[in-house]
C-alpha cells in the first residue's frame, strides 16, 4: 500500500464504520478521532497513489462461502488534508457480489476488484475527479481459479496477479486446488494469461493454497503466504512471468498445531527497506468446555524473516505473539519503524479470562525483530468484526 506523504493516519474498520486514528510513530500511540459509515461491512481499503482519496470495498455478504447478500459497492472517500478525517466522495458504484479484496493499479487509474464467490476479477475506471467509474470490458473469458483472495498490479504496472486459494477437503468434498493467475495488463485490459499451480505429486495446485502476496521493492521476488499449508513461498517475476515453482519454501509456524483447531497463515508484507518480510499466523477456533465456548488453542504470532540480499531466501529470525486473536491485517508504516497488527475478534480462554479484540503496536528494530509496545482494545460487540486496518499517508 504505497504512501509517501507528510502526515500519517491509521484507519481501521469495525463492521460498516471506518475508524480514524491519529498515530505517532515515534511514541507508538494512537488517538481516536472519528469514523465514517459506509454502505455495508468493509472488506478492504486501498489509497489513491497520488491524490487524497481512499477506495473502500463493502458488502453485506457473509465471509468465505457463506450466505450471499445484496449490498456490494466500491466507495471513494476523501481525506481531509489538514486532519485526516474521511468523508464520502461521490456516489458508490454497485458490484455484482461480495468483493473479498481490492487495490488500484500503480498510477490509480483503475480499481481492481477480486470476488471469491464466484471467483472472478473486475476492473473499473477511476474518473478524473477521483470517483470510481465504469467497468472495463475484457476481450475474452477469464480463468479466475477457485476462491480468489487477493489482486495486485505488479510494481511496473505491466501485469496483474490474482491469488486464488482453493479449498481444503471437507467431509465428502475433495480438495480444490489453488493457483496464482497472472495476466499482461494495459489500460484496464487483461490478456495473455499465465497460471502457476505447482504440482506436488497430486496434480497441479493440490497442496498449494495461496492467500496473499507482496513484492520486494527492488528485486524480482514475490513472497506468497500459503494459508492452507502454513507456509511462505518465494517466486520470481522476470520478463513478465512468474516462475513455475517456488525458489524457497518455509514453514511459518513456531510450534505444532493443536488437534481440532484450525491454523491458517494470513497476510504477508515486505519491509519498506527490502531486508525483511513478515507473515501472520492465525488461530481462532472455539470448542465446547462444559457448556462454554472457549479458545481451542493455536498460534497467533507474526513470523519475521531476514531476506538474503543475493537470493531472496527468507530465514526466520523471530516469532512474536500478536497479543490478540486472529490477526487478519497488519501494516508497517512508511518509515519502517512501526508495525500495527489488527485482530478481528475477542475470545474467551479456558480459564475464563477474555482476550479482547485489539490493535497491537510493535517497534521494528534495525535487525528486523519486533518489540511489543502496547495495545488498544476495540469494541466489536454485537457480532461485529475488525476486518481491515492500514496506515495511510495524506
């Protein structure tokens, strides 16, 4: 998420509200300032590359493959240049189904939207006034894989990559394979598709469940988090094409999983200096304990890796407790000095204590390791979730 402006705000969603916080990187503190309401629950947010706008994808659908809603939009938000406060900018545009992820292309001339059910990608123009506009017609059919989860334009804006996760086997339902889908990209139009679905011996894409990716700032290295395998993979991107197999594959967990508790890798972010990469481990399964629903166990950590400057190989240097449950999003400030982790929910532990939903702040050392500073509890009562968070320059 590119930012290079003089001021910094932190925005975090709770249901359909996008909360605004002033943030001090030097003091590692947050100060709540207000909120703006959007048409439905926030799914993802992305800033304009050069103008004071955010684009928010919203939906009233359930997450995953749950019940479909009817209220799906992309809205533009204007950032007040003096205070960072948000206000709606123009009319939201309707979307066909739940948008699971969105980004703009590199110059923010188009909004790229990924949909998970059914899996697809749509591209919309950004008007001269910064509002989202009409959809760009594609010249032919698009293979969008199974369960799209993220869409990104490559740093040179010449390709678009759609990360498709697939599904684990469930009861009588067999595993569905994942893949990385890449297209050449120009003026909102996709062409010349490449599908990367490594074969582990069971067939292309089986045992390969990618969730998110991030790009190295100067090298042709693409770091991919694999949700279903709890792994971090490194692919190369050269000549406009991804390598067919990972150059390096790393286990992201620090401990063995807990039987009956789902463990899933989450977001991946490369540090702005390109020397480190961070990946979230998430666990939030609950189990019955004498009539109470309590945390079943598992790992909620951030894995920190040092990046070999010659090969790109990531080597784990730390696993740090995120101090919350299910870190769905985290972000590193543009200076690279502060990392904030956002958790989607609170949970009851077996001993009866509560772990509330929270924002956790960490200082980033020069060697890439993280030091916990403090956390801020977030009210998600009424079945709400804190789904997205990011720091944005303005």
